C-alpha cells in the first residue's frame, strides 16, 4: 500500500511527495522522469492518455494526489475522463484533487458555485471522481505565491524596487504557496471523513501593496506595487512560457479582474478544518531563502 503522487517532480507534486515522505508514509511517484526523484523513491510510468495504465498505478493505493497538467483543452478533458475511469476501476482508498487555481463548479466555501465559468476539465475530473463513490476531497487554491518568482516579477522587485502584477492595487487575494497545498494534501489523504471542496490560502486576503511590503522587508529595500494589465503581463512572460501559455494566463487574469475579490471564506478552509495556517508572504520568502 502506498500514496500515489502525480507530477511528483513538479511544482505541486514534489512538495506533496516530500511532506508524505517526511511523515514516514510510503509513496509512489507517477512521473515520466524518475531521474529527478529523490534517490530510492519508487516510481511508476503511467500516461494520462491511458486509463488502463492509470488504473494499474492506483490499484491498492492508500491514496492518490492528482492535478491536471498544462495541455491543450481537449487533451485535458480526455485526461480528466481517464483519471476518473481509473479511479472507478482501481478504487484507491482516497483521492485528493488540486484545482491548481482553476475555477470549478464544485461547491465552494459558501455553499454556492463559482461565479465564473468553470474549467471544463477540472469540473469533469471532480464530477467523475465523485461519481465513482471513492472517498475524495478537492483542494481549491486561488493564486500561487510561486507565480511571483517569475523572473520579470521577482526581478523587478529586487532590482528596481517595483513589484509588477496583473491584479488591481486594492484587489484582495488569498495567496497560497505550493508548500501549503502540499501540507493540506498530505493531511487530507488521511482524513476520509472530510469530503468536498477545501479552500486553502491566506485569510484575511492581502493586496498588492502588502505583497510589495513583504518583498521589501525581505530584500531590505523599499518595494512599491504596480498594477499592470493582463495583456502586459502576458507579454512579459511569453518569452519564458511561450505565447499559447502566456495567452491563457492573461485570459485567467482578465477573468479574475471581473470578480469583487479573489479570497477564500474561512468556514471550510484548510486552516479551519485541518488546523493548517497558511504561510504569510514573508514566511514563505524566508522558507525559500529568497
């Protein structure tokens, strides 16, 4: 019996693998690049495009942590269907899904649904796993603090004293670290009594100038916040991520801008249900040694 971790060498999966390993839990990594894993970590190759391969990876598992990879929309829909089919066939003891910040038509913390159209692939994944009858929970982060480490963002803060991001100056966000998501995922894998959506992120939410203040305190210099448009941000990151991905990111921030805020409500948060307080921005920066 083991915990099966998707994307175990990636931004979300690697911290989950580390958190479970530190707790002495048996883990199995689903990865195409086992050479990047910690030495001795069991690994299995299972393609998102094959429900049969996924089912073999899940068979007998204590739990599965899964999130959809970046891919073309039709591919993501197919991956979601394959994961759900594999869960229904293999019936692992528990599944924890991360929405990766996507919008999903799953009940939110207020008991309603997202006010913007759901990511169809994430919605299909959640619906499919729920229909399987397997114990599950959904982690719902908002925006990842790690986005602020993109060179045009952190570089501007460090070198120019200006933190530029496509969020309005007074727009509050429940930022969260991949490390916080990992802590919550590791806890939820062992809490079959908790089902449905569990938001994770800073509460009260913070604004751009508050982010800049934390960066300034860490860098030992004044840092101001500058709100830029989603299209300007897309142009900044396109050389790093490619035009299609940058365009998708810009579209996400255009959607976020239509909301009154991007904050969790605390009733069913990871802090309330699991006692896991998310890192402050300053603590996160310190943990990373930035």
